[in-house]
């Protein structure tokens, strides 16, 4: 999976993510963060990679993205633990 910073400012970042599913999961988790004022992705055409735009207040956009990734990782680990218990 490729990730490329398209533009970056103090409180705004646009990141091109080659995987639409990852962009959507990040959007969901970012919108749960109170310091994130706006998080959404757009795609010019179905064969183009989505661009995730994140606007924050009180936290850098990169920190918000890293926090969302940490939350996703924790949830994945919890799900994995639960599945292992079922076996």
C-alpha cells in the first residue's frame, strides 16, 4: 500500500492512499477524535487513489492520523484475541 502526502499545512493535511478501504476506516476513526474538525476522502475517478483530507484543531493532522492508526490496531488485536478464544 502506498501513502503520499499531497499537501500539508499546520492544521490540514491531504494524503493519497492507494487503498480505498483503509481510507474509509481511517475516516471513521478520525471523525471520532474531538480534535478533528473534518475528515473525508474524495476520488476523482474510480481508477484513481482516494485523497484523505484531515483538518484539526489543537492537534497536528499527522498526530490525529497516528492516533487513529493506534486505535485501529488495538481494535484489531482485540478482535484477534476474541477469535482465538472461540477456537
